[in-house]
C-alpha cells in the first residue's frame, strides 16, 4: 500500500510539472514518454479524471494572479501609455506577451484532449479560450479602449496613405479617387498617414505592427472582441467626414452610387485587412464561416449607416433643396432611396417643419414667396413620397399660415392668370385638369387594372383621410383646398379681371384664353359673369368704332376726345364709389358720348364713373412738351391749372369734389414731374418753365396698386352697417342686452330674409369696435347705448 501511494505521488508530481508552464524554473520538464507513463499510473489508480479539472483551476489562478495583472499593467495610468499616434507598439507588446502566456498552455491542452472520453460536448481548447476571455476581459480599464482606437486610427490613416501612393503610381481604369484629401496633397511636406515629415514617415512600421496585432488577436480568438468597437467608431467617423466633405451643398449630382463604391473599395477593404490580413501574402488568414458571417453583417450595418448619414445630411439641407428645385432633383432621388432603406421619415418631417417655420413663415416673407415655396415643396415631396403622406404632414403648416393672410386668394389668382411661363401656377393652369375637392370619387375612364398596382399608405398616414385625396398631383386643387371653396377664388378672379380691364392693363386674347382654361377647372356656369365682362370689352370697342364711323359725335372738341368702356353693372364686382367733378369741357364731351350711345342703343343710357379710366394728356408749356398717361383725378388736377396758375388745396378740393387728403397725394405726381410747386404750404402754382423731361408715357404708380373694386373687407363693413341699424333699434327699446341675445334677435329679424349672415365671434368683434369708438357701453356683460347720444 505504501508503494502504491509513493507511485501515485510521484506520478502526480510528474503530471503537474509536465502540464503547467515552467516559468523561471531551471529544471527541465519531463519528456512526453515520462508524462504519458505518469498519466497511465493515475489512470490505473482511477484518479485521472481530476487532471482536467485541476488544470482548468490552475489556469484560472494563473490568469488572476499573473497573466491578467501583467497584461493590464501595460494600460494602467501609472505606466507609460502610447505615444501621440498610438503606434509605438505598446498594444502589440501587450498582446504578444499575452499570446505567449496562453500558448504555453496549448501543448498541455492537446495532451488532455486525447485523454478525454469520446462524445464530450465541448472541446477542451474552446473551454480554455472561453475561460481566458471571461477572466481577462470581464473588467476593462477605460484607457484600453482609447489605446485601441488610437492604434487602429493610425493604422487606417496609414492604410489610406499607402493606397493613395499606389493609385498615383499605377492608377486603375477609373483613374484616381474623385476626392483628394488635404492631407494627401503632393505639395505637402507632411505625410498624410502619420502626420510626420515625409522623410521620417512611419506608415510602414505602423502597418507592420497592425498586421502583427491582428494575427495575434486572431489566434487568441479576440479579434472582434478587442477591436470591434474601435473599428466601428473609426469607420463611422470616416464615413461622416467623407460624406460631409463630398456631398454638402451639392444638389445637382447623385452621390449614393459613388459613396457605395467608395465604401466597398476603401473602407471595407481595410475592414477585410483587419480580419483576413493582406491577400496573397504570408499574413493572410483563413476566415471561419462564423467570422465571414460576422463580416457580412458588418458590411450590411455599415451600408445602413452610410444611407443614414447621407440621408441625415440631406434632411438638414432640405429647405435649400426645395428652393433649388428642379435643379436639385438628383439630391431628392438620393434622399428617396435613403428614406426607403432607413427610418428617417419622422426626422424629415420634424426637421422640415422647423426649417419652414424658421425661414419661411415670417412676417417679412411676402405671400407670393410663401406660395412659390409651397409649390416647390409640393413638387419636391411628390418625388420623395408619391403617396402624399409627407406633403400632408409638412404642408399643413404652410396651408394654415396662408389662410391667415388676407391677400392669399388674390396672389393665387394673379399667379394663375399671368403669362404662360411667368409662374408655376400659370403653367399648371395650361394643363386644363378639372379641380377636385371631393374625396373618394372615382375617375371615369380610369385604368381598370389600377387595383393591381395598389399599395398601402405609409404607417404615418392619417387614417381619417383617403389615399386618393393625398395622391392627387394637381397643385391648383391643393391651393384651392386651402379654403375648401371654389366660389371664393371665382369672386377674386372677377375682381382681378375687373381691375385689369378698368386700368386698361390687359391683353384681351390672353384674358380670353385664361377664361377658357379656368372654365375647364371651375366649370362654365361658375364663370358666366367673367364671360360677360370680357364681352363688354369687345362690345365697347365695337360701339366706339360705330360712333366714330357714323359721325354721331365730333371726335375732338377743345382738345378733348372720349371713348368709353361700357360695362354691364349687374355682372361686374361692386366698384368703389368716389366723387369727381369733371371740368366743363370734359363733362360736355361725356354728355355728347351719352347721346351718341343712345342713338346706337335705343332705350338704353349710360351712368358714368368719371373717377375710373385712363387719360392720355398732352401738355405744352413755354419750353417743353409732355405726354403722359394718368388716372382721371390726376388729369383733372392739371386741367384746372389751365384756368389759373395758382390754386389752394381747399379751392381745388371744392372744385373737384375730392377730399383734400386724396388731392394732396395725387398732386405729388405733378410735383415730382416738375410742373407744380407748393409755395407757400397749402398753395400750388404751375411752373411754365423747368427742366425738360423726356419720355412719352408714364402711369401713376400710386394708382397702379389701387384696386378699382371694393375689397371684401370694405363690402363686409357695409353689410355690418345694416346690422348696426338693427342693434341700435334693439338697445333703444330694450335698454341693454347680452351678446347672445343680440345675436339671436339678429338671426330672427335681420337674417331671416337676408342672405347676409354674421357669426357670434364676428358680432362680438364688431360690437367691441363700437365700444372702443364710444358708440356703445359694455357693463356687466351687457351692451347699451350711451345716454348722451
């Protein structure tokens, strides 16, 4: 029994000496034959099964006490860290020592692997590597990540520099890369890879260390675990930098395909160097199926990041892209691809809405600018999203803002009726598509197989609205739908057409064409009045020609000739009613024209509007002759100076029956022209001599901006005066009434047989204005008339 124990102890000593590394021992380890004999003794005694467990425990103890502390000491804050570029070999030295420590255990692992019973679930080597990773990397110092990232950053820059050098010496079929980085400038004395003088370039040494480290990490099974985070961060930074330098502010070219090519040829090639080594050289490593699968996933993630980064850049520039449409079509097509491959739709919506509010929807922006930008927005977002969901989410803010502007309808109508090519709206009108404000109505004669191409709306679509209402490409319908009514635009078109006709600033052929195009949009019945207005223009020309040809009146008397624009008042918008007393000679010509018209049109007569029209005035003074076209008020002013050379403002106001404020503004036309001077204040004198003014035609600029028709606000004020009469009667009889009672009584009496209506908020605003003007009193929520009325 004592001999057996002695043999067992000697065998165990032999096994421990043979399986554990001999660090710092002078005694040689046992030979393989002696080691096998010792293991056989242990096996014969039935205790060989504890060898593997003991070996793994010894390995763990060595990792905790010796290998781990020695490795992490390279990256401790007290030790000398890496140099400026992280390429001094600290990282390589640390992993070389680590690799040597683990390699000393691998022969013993092979020996124990042969002792294991068949059918073991896990290879001993895999278990050893798992223990190695778990114990060594369970707590990583912060400095380690910085060292790894610094090292691989230097290696990436050195790799790029070497690739640039190869392209310069032997460019491929596509020539050198389209972008030359500043660091790679041939005239620079500094190497773009290591930032050192070219004569002291260390790129080659860095790449050598780079390949050594990757080889060691690969053999330890730590390659992706150690460098994965650093490599990802470096590649992300490089992608962002490249996209920023290449694509920012460039909207006329497509960049996605060149970016993908750059990613595959430059970035992923470096990634393959990390995991595979240099192809065709001794450093090339075989890649397992698991590693190849990881590389494929990595490539997919990097491609996604490229799309995301490029899409984010274009979203930040989206407002400028819209402004430059259609020149920016290439950028929109790229962004469309990015939106399909990423989840940036919500980012686009929030960013664009913010940019629109900050840069467009401001008091300083004119309504025409806002409309133009909205039209470009519609066209641009239709490229990105034909379903119209993005336009619905972004455009509602502009539509709401346009509803708050008083001149939106007029600007839309003016844009529609400009010359072809003068505006986007005029070009849209030429298409002649009917306006559709109703949702869910199927078009007649549509494609019977359209249902086979149906696609659901995006997830961010409003479920309360139909797809058809979003997908309509018609811009005019979108603008009309801002107010939801065609009638408002038809009335505004009548007003615009009236102003053009009465200011003689129209082209009859173009206006007839516009009318026919608008009929296709709005329907013929809606534009009957406008048709009559243009017919009045044609009839007026025929009547004027007939009066002249039949010699029904003298063409010119006392230098005054008259031709009339005869309008059918009931078909025209309500015109401004202002008084103007004409000089006797002019009034006499008007009367003669009326008699001639009654001869041509029996049983019909004329009611003149002398303040409207255009007057061609020829003026002869001592040293000059002027020929100008002005409105009747301005012409009447200068005609009065034929009778006497000096007029006071009050005298002229009485003679013309025009308010002094209007006269003072109108008379400045002749002052600016050098014909009249104010001296002293309130008194005006004709200047017979003065500087010669060349030019035959000038139109009063003030009158050009003034509308001949009453504005909707002015017409509404007149309607409100009718309600004011009723309110005064109520308060006279009932003393005081609350707002709701006044409104209900107006509905009962004033609005029963009258198409004019007034809402409760509108009535409150009207009554409050009367309170401010001291025509009403408000006390305890009730309105009453002042007692001293």
